[in-house]
C-alpha cells in the first residue's frame, strides 16, 4: 500500500481530518511529569492515546526531541504510535532539505531509523534534493509550499514569471516532480485564499495544513478553501489544553471539538 | 568575541580558506574502523587532527550522524574539535528552517546541545524563521543562497522582480535581515559567475562555499569570483582520499594540496 492509499484509508476509517501535532515543549509539560527521565515520551504517548479516536494522523516535530537530547524517546514514541494506533500515518515534521547524497542520509533517518510514514521537506534546493526521499516508495513527502508563519511571505509570495513562488512549487509538485504519486504539500491555514489557489493547482494531492489553533487559522475558512483531502494539524491548542493531571482528557476534549468543527465544515461543502 | 571576529582570527591564524567537511558515510569508512561502536567519531577525529594544520574551520554534516543513530558521537566530536583545535570554528551543517517556536528548539539543539559556533539555515520560510537563531549573539548563521547541486537552479534561479531568487536572498541577508552582523551565505563553487554576483551583493559577508572536489567546482575560479572572505569546504575529496590505514595521512595530503591551491589562487587576486 503506498502512502496515498494509506492516507485515504486513514481518512475514511477515522472520519476525521485532524492531525495531532506532537511538539513537546519541556517548558510546558504538565507539572507532575516534569523531571521524570522519559517525560517527553510519557506526555506524547498519553496525548496520542487520548486523542487517537478523533485523529487520522500524528505529526511529531523532531526539533523538540533533538533539543532535549531525546531521540530515543522519539523512536519509542513512533513505535508506540504504530503499535497502538495502526492505520494512522505518522508524519515526521523535520523540514529537511539537502543535496542528494545528504538527503539519502536524512531519508534513512526519517524512514528507517524512526519508521515515519511521511516527512516534511523543504523545496529550496530543488528536485534533486527531493528525489532521494522518493526512493522509499511506500512513504510520503510533504513539500513546504506556503507556510503559516508571517515571514512565509518574504520569499514564497514573490512573483516568478506571472505567479508567486509558492504557486510554482505547487505546480512543480503536482506535475514534473510528482514522479511516483508520493508528494503532498504544506500550506498554512493562516492564508485561506492562498490555500484555495494551491488546491486549484494541486488537484487531489493531500495537503498538510498547520496554523489553526495557536497560530490563528480559521477551520471553516480552511475547509472551504482546501476541501476534504486535508490533514489539518493542531499542536499547541491540544497539547497544552491543560497543564494539570487532567491534561490528556483536556487534550481529548480539544481534539474532539476540532474534529467536530472540521466535520461540520466539510458537511457544508 | 562575535562569530565574524572569530572567523577573521581563524582565517588569519591558519592562513587558509579551507573548511574540512565531516560527512562520515558509514559505507565509506576505512575497513579497519568499520564495525567498531564509535567508528564515526574515531574516523572524524583522526581526519580533523590530521587536517587541522591546513584548515581554518570544520563543518560536520549532521545527517550522517543522525542516520547512524550517532548523536552522541557528534557531541563528542564537536567537544574534541573545540578542545584540540581552539580558534577553528565548527559550523554545524543542518540546513534547518522552521517557524519561530520550532526554530528556537533547533537553535538550542545546534548551539547549546552541540555547541556549534555557526549553522547553516534554509531561508524559504523567511525572516521570522531566522530570527530565533540570531538571539544567540556570539554564533553565526549561514543562509542557503545559491546551492551547489544541479537542482539548485529549480527555484533559486527564478526571476523575481528583475533579479534571481538567490540574489534576493543575498540582498536581504546583506541588508534588512542582518540585524546583528551574524549572517553569512552558502554559495556553491559550481556556479562561479553566480558566486561573483553574490559577492557583489554581500559585501564583506563571509561565504561558505561547498562544491569543490567531488562536486566538480574549480578552486581558481572560486577564489577569483568570491575573493578572500571564503570558507571553501571540501568533504569527500579529503575524507575518502584513502580507505586504507593511511586514510588520515592521505586526508592531510589532500587538505594541504587544497589549502595550497587556495593560497595560490588568492595570491593572484
């Protein structure tokens, strides 16, 4: 089964477009977990188990693990996600991008070491920096296209031959670069008009959409712009819904509410 | 001492523009080291110690360590480089790029965990993805500008308002983005005319130049185009000069030859 088929099955089975982002900031962990040697793993595992009924996928952000010297906890987390929640893809948010020989090593890191089902990749270095990822035929690759941060406009919104840079990335990703149907795109929820434009260019390609919740993107506008083939990511609004001992239940409540809002918006399409 | 001052001192003290790239491919290690549990560290340490007399800086590529589950060896390597070769900056080649909150974590990884003196960063997500790195005032940040790989042209050579995208990146990095003098640029040796153009735009900013050696860039053309404020990186041509037990001596010979060729080219400026 290739990544797009897995994702189709995950959407259908969960009846949800919610992707739960696992960005464990050590400074924001529940007080009763802080200090334990595998606090990050324990926190993410409880969040994942509590939110799984409402999610179609998980997206751990590797930076939080790397900064905390906790690669072993990331390995254990992804192994747990696969074992406890089969059928829900794990997207490793790493935003790597390097020349071919180095990209091969990064692909080994993401797909072999961590066993991720998909990754995020930066397109600035062009197609030969993306190709080594695609050699892993059953995995998916989400290219950064229009990112959710304010500075995303600095380069991505520049005009290149009658279209903006992010439109060119979308066009390349939907066309010549998508040699094997493994590509998706990352498009922020904070720019719904641009999300709609990417959807026009990208056809049925899956879009990973960060930016709702803490970053301010609107669910209704996101679904209207992007349609049904979305992985709408929420991280901080779920992870830090409570810092008390009830953090997992609070996270589940936040995930359910987001799942429901996404469903309601999709029903109005 | 800020990073540019450190780099000025390193250039002067070493009288060399050579940066030795430490990209330890497990498949290409000397036969007698392969299989030992810290083979990567032992290999890189011997290469560094042998080539240090000819180098002004070192550039470990994190992908090779991460793919091999060898972050601890990267920590030990950088600690060794600082202890054994003080005054030679260590540039962690990581090409990270993410939204502010995540970039903070990546900066902690590179500067606090690994103790790197500088890093490489991808500019696609714009200035707010670069800013958190600059909060570490004594460190340097090399932004990808014109990369050495063929696909580097796919996006970087696109016209944006009368200049190419990499020229825009150079102009931003030399101007509004360089709020604290910590920025440098990555420009491949494989495109000397474009290196010359970046030098025009970037003034005296340090340029990290990969692409000589295995990637085919020419030393003479590189120095003519880029001038003296260059970190000219060579990885594979030095690391794999021999796979026998004489690998460190062969690496030293290759490093000396490259250093000498760089000096000769600079003398003709």
